[in-house]
């Protein structure tokens, strides 16, 4: 064997040894995970429903994993800034995302410029909770059921508008799905957040709104808003007397969901540890009680089930977005 051949062979052996050592190092690191603080990126401002769920879960997961899980709010672009940050983070499990229907279904369908792929750029960890939306009206509208609202909208088409927290939000799309499935036509009026929209709804400047149930619950209890229906398949435990929209419009279902994602390429062992910690946290009595107070339904899932959920949500909302011709820069 020539000197050159020996040199090449030695180089290949060294390269293989280096790769083996790197693989062993990664495996050992995954087995010892976590060895430092984990950052949970919440892609919305503090105080909102996603932030509340994130902080409750983060604290309990930290107790279970033996390392602190710190919430970092990275708000902007409807959740895209925070999601994009995690998509580009090192795939080691130390930077994870509190994803939502907005970050992993609606934004990718609506935005012309897509900073990330919701399926290829993330490793699903676990679906955590679903939070119902609710169809509410000003009591002065004079309707008490979903059926009565549909009759009114059909008798006087194009007369009524519905409010939402903004263009392209889950609440906007809830209205568009209702238009499509109920065979009615309400005009959409976007607001800069749920707060201003609720103020105008209570003040009877607008008559109809789709909102997160936790946001409207105090107004429903006070009688300043009338809840016609929750948007999940089952009635909300916190408002058992409020029917579902689906009881009148079969198959109608929308909700806000929260789930954990890691960057694509995160070692399966790390994903498994995060999944186990998240699902254990969801069984904690204090977490269960807090989520019930918040009108959130605990789900929990495998990584595979969450991946399928994202695929199903994209398929569900794509025709709604196309039909309503919703596109944003």
C-alpha cells in the first residue's frame, strides 16, 4: 500500500472516530438532559391566554425536570417572531416554543412571506390544552340562540358585522367558518386586540363577536354580553348551560390550542423527556384546577399525535382562508 493510500486510510479512520465521538457526546448529552435552564418562548405579550398557560406549565415542568423553565415573551407579527426564533434555535431542547393555532396553522396559510415551515422546522412535543372560543352578542340585538342569529342574518343579509381581535386571527377565522357553514354573510370588522372590540360590543357599536371564552367570561356572568354558543365540540365546564355552536351548525368547531414544539432535529430522547414532563405536569391537581378556572380543557398527547394535529389544522383552515381571500404581507 502506498504512502498516499495509507494517509487517506488514516484520515478516514480519524474522521470516523471523530464522528463516533461526536455521536457519543450527543447521546450522552441527551441522556443527561436537562443540565441547564430551559427557555420557553411564548410568542405573544404577557398576560394573554397563551402566556398564562405557558407560565403554569413552565413552573410545573421545571419542578419535574429539576431545572428551571423560564418563560420569555417574544411578541410580534401575530406570533411569527417568537416561532421563527425557536425554529432557528439550536436543536438541543433548551429553547422550546409555546405554539398555537396561529403560529402553526393560520399564519403559514395567510402570510405571503413565510419565515418558517410549521411542519418541517419543528419537532412536535405535546399538545397541552384547548381553549374554547365563544360566539357572543350584545343583548340589545334581541337574539338568544344560534338559530335565532342565523335567522336574523338570513332575513337581513349584509346588515350585520362581527368583531374580532384582528385580521387573520383565530377569532377572525372563526367568523369566516361560521359564515361558510351556516350559510350567512357577516362583514368582518378587525380591531387592534380583543379589549377594544369588547368595549365596542358592550357599548353596542357592533353587535356580534367571536372571542376567547376566558376573555368574555366576566361579561357573560355580568349579563353585559349574551353567550350564544361555545365553539368546541363539547360544552365548556365553566359554562355548562351555554350550548355549542355545533348543536345548531353540525360539524362547526374552532378553538385556540396551545402546544409545545422544539426545533427540528432535536434528539428524540430529549423530545421524549420534554413530552413526559409536559404530560406529567398536566396531571398535577394544581395545574388541573388552574386550567379549569381558565376554561381550558387539558389534552396532552404524543409527539406523533401533535404532528398529525398540525397537519389536520392546516388542511382544515386552508379552504376557509382561500374562500375568504385572506392574505397578509
